[in-house]
DNA sequence: CTTCAATGTCAACACATGTTCACAGAAATA
DNA sequence: TATTTCTGTGAACATGTGTTGACATTGAAG
C-alpha cells in the first residue's frame, strides 16, 4: 500500500477532459440520438464529471456542437488525403478507392455517424458547414479526375458533374455502412462490392458522354 | 350579430386536431429541428391546444413519431406511383422522371424533409422503417427497368445494382433540393438539370456493362 | 515552498419537460 | 330531449434542463 492514492475523483491529467467530452459526445450520438436530443447533463454524467465542469471547456452546448463539427471534418480531411495517396499509387484505382475509404471510415465511425446524422437532421449552422465541406470534397475529386488522360480535355463543368455523381454514390454507401453495426462484416463486404460496381458503371458511361454545352 | 358564437375556444370540427398535430409537427420539423428535439409542449403550443389534449390523439410522443413515419411514407408511395404513370406514357423517360419527381416532392416538402432528417438522424425505429421503404423503392425501380428491351435478359442482381445507383443519385438530389428554401427556383432548376445528367450518364454506361457473375 | 492558473465540486436558480387526474362543454345518438 | 361519447381545459406531479456563483483542490511555474 505504498502508492495508494486517497481518492482518484479528479481525473488529474491536464487537457484530457475536453477530449473526453468530445469523444463522449460522439459515442453517445453514435447510438440513436441526434445532437439536439443530447443534453449537457447526460454528457457530463457519461464522462463522469459534474455538470458545471463542462463550462471550463465550452461556453455552451452550441460551442460543443461547433467543436464536434470541427473535429469530424478534421478527420474527414485526413481520411481523404490518405485515400488520395493510396489511389495515386495504385494500378486499380476504383477498388483501391473503395477499400481504402471504407477502411478509414471504419476507424472514425462515430465522427462520421455524426456527420451523416446532422447533414440534414440538425441545426442550420451544422448543416451549412457540412454542405460546404461536401462541395470541397467534390471539387477536389474533380481535380483528381482531370489527371486521367482520357478526361484531360473535358470541360470543368462536366468534370464537376461526374465528381458529384461519384461523391453521391460513395456517400450513400458510407452512410449505409455506418447505419449497420460495426461488427457486421458481411454487410460491409457486400456494400464494398456494390460501391465498386457503382463506380465502375459510372466510369463505363464516361467515354460515351457528349457534352451538350 | 345573429350568429355570434360566444367563444370559439374549442376547435369544434371533429377529427381535425389529429391532423393538425401531424401537420404541425411536420411544419415545426421543417425548420432546423429533429424529431427528438421537438417537445410535446412546443407542438401543442403551436397547434393552439392545451398540452393534455394531445393525449386524446396519441398515447405518447413515440406514437406521434410512428404516425409521422406512416404519413410521410403514404405520401412517398403516392408520389412514386404518380411518377411511374407519368414516365410510362413518356417518350423521354429520364427528363420526365426528374421533372415529375421534383414537382411532386415540392408539394410534400415538409414530409420529405422529415424523412431526410430522420433517415440517419433519429431513433432506430424510424431509421429502420425508412431503410425498409428505401429498399422497396429500389426493388420497384428494378422491376420497372426490366421493362426496357435492352435490359430484358439482365440478371436480377445487376438490375438491382443499377436501381440502387439510380435511387441513390435521385435521393441525393432530392435531399439537396429540400435543404434549400422552397422559393429558390434557380437552385432547383440547376439541380434538376444535374439530376438529368447524372441519370443519363448512368444509362450510357449500361450497354457496356459485363456482368461478371 | 509559495503562487497561480486550471480544473474540478456543491448548491441553487428558474424554467421546460412528459404525463396524469378530475372536470367541462360539445357532438352524435337514442 | 336525454344520454353517452369525444375532445378540450386547468392544476399538479416529479423530473430534467442549461447555466451561474462561491468554493476547493490540483499541477506546474517562479
């Protein structure tokens, strides 16, 4: 009984509680809750903190919401960058894209459930931020598409149109993966195969497209 | 002053309040709220009813939620049937489909905002019901696709795969339309054009698909 | 070791929530 | 007209909510 701390009621590590609050919120929202159905007390209870301690880290619940958006998008951007480098060095871009994307998404599941849930569910501010980010993703994919030889002389408008279709298709798949239990590997594999087929079908149409600009 | 009712505090029409509650809920949710952020008091206040009167029509808020799902899906099915008959009698199926769909959706805006918001946002029961309905829509589109001559000898698996891609594409467009103000006609026209291009691109890929079953 | 900012606790606030109960007036039925 | 069934009202409940204020303890900096 040399080092028996009297009472470890205080978490004692310096900046951990803020992260605990963010992660706790993601975890709670990973269930069947939306952000405006999540209460401050429920969250602080879950994190193991007295309600008032919350305000040492966020001025209000709205500010917590903003922090969740920021964190989720930070993860999104990181993922997409990783996926891009994976795909660039690959001989089979489509299947690499799908595999890499879903694999990364699985590692940040709750953050992405948050985005999926709030994309049309929640407050206008969050919705707007998500839509903005989505457009960015689309634009970046358009740039990436332009690297392919047989798309070199396509109009930017048409590239964006293809990018939008591809992003929509992948978003739909990702959302469906998230909507299933993380353990359901069979469903995930099935969805992965479906995503690949969808992308391939889109790609097949591309050479036959006549831009009527 | 022959017919001056003393006080019209009671709405007096027989079964109207239930509908008023449902429509009121849709209207309130059309803003920036999700269902589990909508309170019973807020709703009854909005409808102009005392809180307790609510329980003459629904046993609980959960039951109200179920009623909203039912009503929204009733509208969805009606719309899709109308769209189908429109498309069947058309020489230009794709553009007819898009125009007809968006036009009908506009007429049931708030019901569809509810579906979009709760698809991944809300409680598991609602999510499950929506996913089930989505699959049904997909299956019905697959059947409809089978009517086209050059798809006649396609495998059912591949037909479903195409249907899924098309449904995903249209859902994405509809959701984006719903996310804009109902008055923004310019954005809507733009999205309609985009939807048409997306569908056309998909269709272009179809003849070149080799099923690797 | 002292000092000080960071981070926690406890008590309290004013108010909102979902739901129940006993009651009242209107509409439909007889 | 008398009666019963719907549907609305008012007060009340226990509990939950976001947030504030005054105080305590911790870990790091001087």
